[in-house]
C-alpha cells in the first residue's frame, strides 16, 4: 500500500493567517462527531478525514481542515485553511492559512466546481461504512487510486453527478450536502444503516 507522504500539490500561501468565519464553529462540531464515531482514522498512515464548506454561493472558495491535523474536538483556529483557488493542470492550490490545506483539497475544489448545489463536503475513512458499502449498494469508484491524485478526482467526478454519498474504492467515503448539516446528517444516516445487524 502506498504510504502517506503529505500533500501532492504546490501551495501558494497568499497570507499566513488563520481564516475567520462564524461557520467554522459548525465545522469544528462536525470534526468532533467524525472523531467520536471513528469516521476519520488515519489512511496510509497519515491522512485523516477532511471536512470543508463553501464560502459563498457563486464562488468555489472554501474553508477546509488542515493537512495532518487529526480530527478531534475543539480544534484551534490555525487548524483551518481557506482555499482561494485551484489550478488542476498545474496541481497548484492558492490558500490562506497557518497550516497547509488538506491533502484532498484539489478533490474538494473539483467537486465544488462541478456541483454548484453543494455547500459542504465531508470525507472520512470509517471502517464500518467501507465494509458495508456493497451490501448497502453505495456507489463506488471502480479502481483504487492514490490519494490526492488527479485520477482519483476524475473517478469521483464521474459518479457524483447524481449522488450525494459515494465510496472511493479501498479508501473512504464522501458525503455532500447543500450545507454542513445536510452532509453530516447524511453521513450519520448511512452509518446507522451500516451498524444495524
Ligand atoms: Zn482520504
């Protein structure tokens, strides 16, 4: 298995300052829930889950958890990073923050870019959900792809057109919602179906 080796894109840090936004409070809440239900155990020995929300309807800017922060309760302001823009071809992310943005930032950006109805993206590696994906017929990408890769982004974009919940093969899940509450509740609903015997 490929080892986690940090982010795979270049970050241009436009401002070394933690983003400020009242909605970060809700993002922190969902990070706590992800930790509580073990939705964010490390993947490839490093990357945990990553959660984000879109800043304004007609832009693709968002606030996301930082790289290697480990989701837990009461994350500090510097654990969140604003992604201002992405260049998929150059594999470049323009960000504002103290830390580096999550290793899956390019994927979050590509989803916001494609699905304008989506206001929040939650990604985790919960083993219960992954193991029950087949039984629950959750849409799943065909092939395992390296995390943070353009190939992974493309395979996800192919199936998220009509789905708000999907599995990246042998990796994790992605939940989409028009806002954080919707993405979070959808994750909890699926999780409950997974643990029911
Ligand atoms: Zn992941």
